[in-house]
């Protein structure tokens, strides 16, 4: 299983990578979503699923106001991803206000959400469910 994981916190990435690899999953981590989008654009859309943080810095792609100071960056990124990739997306975030997430979930059946932190077994179960 090939997974693209976009998260601005490298600690989250490294700690999860080792555990997921034990389950035979190949993880490509991106701390910069602009680089992740470029990877998808150049034909690396071989990913079975994309795991994406919701709260990330706006970087050069979005302005601070439209991302609500980074709280909505992942949500705003979804339409950009959908131009290139139509597979499942797992939103993974500490965001506790799920109204924002619920709107996305109601409009795209290939998107689901897990709240950080989550046990690796639950992440794996959600990945398997979304990629059936």
C-alpha cells in the first residue's frame, strides 16, 4: 500500500512511519504541501491514499486570512488535490471543531477524518476501510 502523508510536524511523520512500515505500508512524507502537490502533478499519483493534516501553515499557496491562520489549510487544499488525485483522503488533525470537517465529509464520500492522536491500529483500520 502506497501512502502520501502531508503533515507540517516531522515528529508525527517519523513516529508513524516506522509503525506503518511494520504493516507493509510504503509511506512518502511531505512536510510541505506544495511539494506534495508537485509530486502528484508529475505523475506520482500512484498513491492508494493520502493522509493529510488539516491545520498547517499557509506557506506561499494561501494567505493567512483565508486559512484562518492555518486552521483551514488542509480543507482549502482538498480542491487542489482533487484536480490531480481522485482517491481516498484521510484528514488527520487535532482540530476539535468538527463543523468544518463535517462539511467536507458530507460533500466527498472518499474523505474521512481521524482526530490526533490516534492509535496506529485505528489509523490502519481507517486506511483499509477507505482503500477497499
